[in-house]
C-alpha cells in the first residue's frame, strides 16, 4: 500500500463537540414535541423552514439517512420492504428507505420508547418531482395533509418567479394556520428568515475556505456540518450561531495553514450524491495523497452561491446589507425568495455543467470523480454532460455507479480499483 507523506499540520475541529451537543438538543426537542405542546411537521429538505418556526413547530426529518444507514442489513430490508409494495429501483432512493421504514413500523420511532411520532402535516420547499411524490406517499400512509412551495427551474431574479413564490408562501401559511390551529407569528418568521440567511452564508464561507492549499477540511467534515440543513434546522438561532462559530474556526485554520488532510497532494472534486452507507468512499484516495476538497452537490445544497458572468462562484450579501428590510410577513417572504430563487444553484438544471467547471477552477481541483446515482434522478441530471465538459477542459475525470441508499447497487471493489488507476497519473 502506498505511504502518504505528512506535508501539513492537522488538528481536530474544536467545534465538532459543540455540533454533536447541538444535534442531540435539537433531536431531543423533536422527540419531546408533544410533551412540550408544539406542533410537528414532517419536513427538512432544502429550506424555508422559517415558516414552520413561525408556528413554534418542531420538525421530524423526512429523510431517515442517519441512524437508518448504520446497519447495512437493515438498509437492505428497508429497500426490500419498499420494493414489495411496488416502489422499485426507478423511484427516488430516499422515498424507498423512508417508506420502507414506514412499512416496517420504525419511522418516527421515539428512542427508548414503543411510540411513534405522527406529524400534523408534510411541508417542503420542493425541488423535484421525486420529492413531491415521496411526500405525497408519506402523507397517504400517515393520513395527514401536505403543503408545498415549489422552486421552479428558471433563470435568476425574474419578477414573475418572485410573485409565484410569494403567492405559494402566503397560501402555505394560511394552510398551516388551519392545520396547527394557531396563528403565524410574524416576528418569529422574520427571525427565522434572518437565521436561514445566516446559516447558508456561513456554510458558503466555509465552502469558500476550501479554496486554500491545504484545504482546512476534508469533504466528509464539511458534509457533517450539512446535517442541520438536511434536518430543517437552519432557521434556529442556535444553529446559525453554530455555523458562524464553525466559519470563524475554519478561517483561522486557513490563516494558520492547518489541513484537513495532512498528506494533501492531489485535490479532488467528488460530484453527485455519496453512498450514505459507506464511510470509505471519501477516505480511499488518501493513501495516494488525494483528498476531496469540493462538491457541487454539497456546496449548493447547504450554501448560497451564484455564478458571475466570468464563471466564478460568488457569495451573495445578505438582504439587510442591500437595503431589503425584514419588517413584516411579506418582506420576510420576499427575503426568503431572494435567498432561494437566485442563490440555490440546484434550481438551474441546464447550467449545472458550467457551474461545476467554474467550481473546479475556483477551488484549484486537479481531478474529478463522478458518482452516477441510480437512486436520485434529479441530482444526476446532466452529470454526464458535466463529465464531457471536464474532459474538454483537460481536467481528468472518472465515474462510478451506485444508489445512495442501496448497498446492493454499489460495488466498492470496483470503486477502489478505479481510484487506484485514476490516482496513478499523479504518482
């Protein structure tokens, strides 16, 4: 096995212990939502959870990708349970494992109790048809209503998209007032919107810090931060505070030359959703001095970026620095639109290849590894077009196939031999 030289100093992130503590606290709030007299929503993906925060609602994550992924035999059973009910491998991968957990009676099971949480409503900021179908299926299974706000695929900042977003958001609030039996608290909505901006801006700045050589974090460390966004907690003040604390620590690591991986010789981009059940995919290139430093998928899912006319990634300034006030319900929702319509790169499907090439150049990437996910068609859209663009630009690239939630669809041995051959060019 190749031996990797230590080229840069490393040290653990101080804030990781705080992150674990905060994760436990917020999860505890969810499990005790009924005892605390709070409404409960099945939600989490993408954002706009400030709207739920305006009702003091807790969030039960709709993607069981944490503890469900720790036992591979159990993951296989979840997939089999969904397939038995007619949800085949052409379905959204998260839909399959979530419905598998519903069918096997473990979804929402409170730790240490024989009791399952039943949400009052399904709520989401919807990016894809798979997400919409998944939530419809969850709602049908649990016998609860749904409400959604669609993020259409289009170009940044047209007024008609903002109007469409605002109309949907006002309708969603009216629906939630009926479902929860309580009024929307506009002051809490304003606070939540500000926190969503703070959370995403801090994560964008952490991603920007990865441009440094050496990169201050391994990609897997960055992804561990994303848990709060995936679980729908970005609107909480303590989460925004944590992200800003993490940003400060990461920027200090850059100033001091502290590396996420001390043997960094080759900077890699990992594109596409990761197999959530494997801890070795991101680590494997390290034995050759390779480290994953960036990912369009994870940077766009958790940060706030737009691409300028020269192809560079930029972080927007917050609305309150651009004269946009958060003073009432309508202005708060406009600031949500200002966050998610122009600054969530997932919205712009056909621009993704250019986005990825700009990312590779801005983050000083030497090569790219693409995960062709059979289980998430939305995220896999135009991946192969991106591969072609990278090859034309002279950036070495390989790909591997898998399904992010099904171990049966991932050949780890093939992935490793592919990386062995890929990394040989830099020896």
